[in-house]
């Protein structure tokens, strides 16, 4: 059974992607899955950017150019370190551990950029205030409460007090998300996602988050989001529920709630997006799909911007 709601709350599902797309620069190949071995075994939040196919997408290129133009200070700082964000980064993966759905409550977190980097160029270009430290055989840089380390072709960025743990995982001295049984739920969620997409994300709810969500009547265990950009952006959101019955009930509830606000959303100029939206229970998964145009993205970003801290 398919539900095609005239909906506003779809923004909640798409806002993550809007934020992700807004921060992506053009790059080369890599879907991020191979980088899971550098995330700790208790990771339950993963966001990956693979933008090789974006080179052929006018929409992707325009978004990239807009972002780079709006952050020229950051671009210039990266270039002073010998890094061209539009050329040298192949893959970006963000991993985190969190007991809450609140992004501000994430505990451990690390950003991994895979590409073409020079240790000497980065080290030479850093300001004098940066402190150089060593953990095992690896040197890393500390700037205030942030740290960075270059291991091979991968640049790791994390809070300064978490960098030793990052390096332990990188060097195989601690369990990682690609092999540990503790990350089996995360890997199962990722395996149900098309990681060939330009952008994908997976979140496995912690026990506390599952309890919090269940107070709303939704038996949600995990959620994945993916998007592919060509002329338009094709978005897919997959909500893994506790059972087939829970998925059917959730799809019906979401469809009914979203239908109530569809007219207002259409008045905002998002009628095409709403018309393209489908919500289907597929076994124990609720799948939402939509087509987002460049004009839709602008409206969504303008809507979300005032809500951002």
C-alpha cells in the first residue's frame, strides 16, 4: 500500500540531506563503506559523502560552488595547508556515538577525509599556536579542543581528548565498526542502503532513543537516508521498524499526519516535491521516496536556516 501525502513534515526527513549537500565539495571516488574499519565498534551514527558521480551533475556542481563561495575563508585556510577542497578530497565519512537523537548530545565523533594530502605541507602551514603531540607511532596536531592526524592518505579530525582513541582504532588496537559484533546492527542498516548514492547516512537508535521514540507510538530501531543528484535529487529514507505490523501502522500514521499540512507546504512552492513523495511499508521497513528540484532545495534551505542554532 502506498501513501502519497501532501506533507510538510517531509522537511524533517530531508533537512539532514539539505545540510549534508550544503557542505559537500566536488571529489573523486569512494562510497565510504571501506572506511568503517576506522570507526570504533560502538559507532551508531554514520554519514558518508561519495561525490564521484557528482562531477556529471549540474545540480551537484552548483551546490558545491555556492558552498565554496560562501566559505572562502575556510577554503583559503585549507589551501594554505596544501589542500584544495574541490580537487584533493575523494571521500568523507563522519562517525559518532550518541545515546540521544539530539546532534548536540553526541559523544565520540570523528571526521575522516580520504584523498591527496601532504604531511609536510599541512605541518608547515599550521599556525604557531598548534601543539604537536604523539600517540604511539603517530604524530597529531592539537588546536584548542580540536585535533587532526594524517595517517597515509586519510586525514582524521576529532575532539582533542578523543584523538588517542581514534588512532588506536586506526592502528587496530581497538575494535572497529567493520568487524565487531557490537556494530552488527549498524552494518545491517548500511547493507540495506544503496551506498552507491552520492550521499548516505545511517543511524541506529540507542536503547534510550528507542524508548523515547516509542512514547510517540513509533517502534523505530534505525533510519537511513540516501540521495543521488543528477538534474534533480532523488531522495530515499528508510525507517527500520520493530516488525511488519509496526511498519504498516507507522506508514499510515505518518501519511495521515503529513496530509494535514500538505496544503500549506504547497503554498510555499513545494507542490511538486509533495506530489512526488511516496511512503510505503516494505516488510518491517517504511520507505519514503521523493524527487527534490534545485528550486525545492533553495526553499527548504531558506526554511531550515532560521531554525538552525
